[in-house]
């Protein structure tokens, strides 16, 4: 609940356990906890730091009035990032598949997440090839969140990057804790190379 201050009147307002505990609760709520799980019995506006990964700490503020089941709202921190600079190609053309050393990230908490994917495509085959990159959650299928090059000339290199925004945010809503988010690839030719593969995951709100 939101902290409610006491209006003190000399020689009138009693100094009792209830009022002193209210003061203690207010002081405690001002100090942000750092832990893998959120503080118990949080109050509105309370801050919590989550050590999401090595070198990555996320800050959240508790929103008691939120209609979401995930009331800890993200207010700052670096994204979790998985990166592979080694160029690789798909084993089978014209289908969504993995590439060795696929970047993937495991969500530390249940919640809504923002996904950012990037890659560099190089075509060493004939002209008119296509290559795409997407991100999927465990057990999921590639959806509309895709970035890539639809037509590439021979020996052409292009950078592709996509940012999940707008209505597509719903594609990554309600992700359970310990869910793997990974990149997948589509190519019209096994000669198409994917390099500088980067996956960034940032929370929107968590439980």
C-alpha cells in the first residue's frame, strides 16, 4: 500500500506501536533491495534491483495500481545481450532453422519483454537471394517479427536490424521465468552467411 504519513499534534497524538511501525515501514521502503526475487509485501513506488546477468542489473519500481499481473515496472539498466560474431549459414534452405552458436537468452523473471535482434548478411552465391532473422521463445514458431534482405546481389553485404515495437510487443508478453529466447534464420541459399548476430532482451515489467 501507499505510505500514509501521520499528522502529529503535540500532547494529542499518541506515540504507539502502530505509528512507530508505520514510520519504520516508510523508511524501509526508501531503500532499494538487490536480490533475485522482489521484496515481500512491497509498497507503491518501492524500488528493487534485479541482478539479471553478469554485469547487468535491472531497476524496477512497484506500481500497486497497475492492472497487469507484472507490477514491477522497468525503470533502468542495460539489456541482456547474446552475441556471436562468427559467420554461419543454414543447413537447409527455404526453412526457418538454427545456426551453430545461436545467440539465446533465458528470462530471469516472468513478465513482458522487449526484443531487439541484429545481424549482418553476406551473399556469396548467385544474385537474387533472400535472408531473414527472427527471435522466438521456447517452443514457439517464427512470427511476424523478422528483419532481413529480400533480394541480394552476388557478393552483396548488408546490415539488418530490427526493433520490436508497436503491436508486435504483444508477441513477447507474458513470458514465463526461465524461458529461452533465441534467434532463428531463413535463407534461400545455404551459401548466404549470417554474422554479427546479436540478441538484446530488455524487460518492460515483471512479477
